[in-house]
């Protein structure tokens, strides 16, 4: 797909294929209720916890629109070196407890009719283990990088959570990224757990629809107040039980079920 995206981008640049500008809108909700930074959302998870988002960001890449016949057209993402670069876009609603909103992905595709969208949540392997301190934006965001794993957090969702009975709040974190990575003699990385969700949505028209991340679905099977010190998913499905509910919702960790987190509105 990366080569296809490159060829389409080159053709569009040279004027060989009529280009169409696209803007893919994203939103975050909890069972239909819009989610914003530092606002209370009630009734989530197995204990119907009340949460206050502290961080909510994710990367998307390999973005494609789908024609009625099922064929794909890669979206050549704009390269603004702020929110988008090298075929990767960062979407954000909350960063380190502060409102920081970027809810659109922009680019170009061959002109045509499209009825679906596909994308990956994450950073491609070829870019995932770069040095974030010298990378171009948005791959220079240190809050979206694990120095101890030498890779990016593809999706970050941090909340303060409390039970309905008013118990003291606890911290709940889910950080999705590649784990169990090793470096080959060539210098290339290989990860036993890529943890890069592939999303496919039907009946999508970028002119009229929005792609929604439903955090209620993400945490549906999780107890957000299970531990005094906080619940943490750091993306190792082999020894991190806290990852099981969000990973299942994202269709990761060998689950046979389709993802339930993203839908079209």
C-alpha cells in the first residue's frame, strides 16, 4: 500500500490523474455523547465509572478510500510538518490534561465515487522506531513516544476514574503500540506484537460523514477503578491483563471479532 500511495501521489502531482481534495473528519464520543478534554463522562466500564479524560490522541496511517466495487484509492496525505508528515497524521482532543484539538485528516485522491474508508491506527514499521527528538512533526511528540520501548504510542487514552459511590479517583491508562520488538543485525526492527489496528468502515462518504471513536466501546469490558494505584495497559497482551478489554474492542491480540471502537456517523 505504501508504494501505491507513492505512485498515486506522484500521478496527482504530475497531473496525470484528476485530483480531488478530501477532508476526513473524526470525532470522539461515549455512547453518543461528545467527549472533550477535562470534562466528566459517566457510566463507563464494568463499574459504571465516571471519568475525566487527561490525554486522548492517536496516529493514523495507510489511509484509503474504497470504491463501490471494493477497490481502494490511497489518500496522499498533506505534508504540513505539524499534524501530518510522511503519510502519518496525528489526531488529538486532549494532551497532558489540556485541550488540544486536531480532528481532521486532509489529502488528495483520484477523483471518483467512494463508499468506504480504511486506515491503520498507528505509525508504519519503517517510521516506528525513529528518534522522536529529531523527527519532523507530528512524529516529534514525545508524549506519544515510549523511550523504554523505542517506539510510538499509536493510541493514548489516559483518564481519572471514580466509582458512582464517590470513591477516590484512580488512574486508568491504555497505551497501544508495538511490543516485544528486537533489532536485527541489519538494524531493522521486528515486533512480535505489532498492535496496529486495521479499521474498515462501510457506507462512508467523506463529504457527509464523520469517523467516530467511541470510548465507551473501548472500555466496555474494563474495570476502570480496579486497582488503587491505577489500571494500566502498556500493550503486552501476553502478560498485561488490563489490555484484554481494549484490545478485544480494537480487534487486536489474536481476537477473531471485528473492532467495535470506530463507526461512521
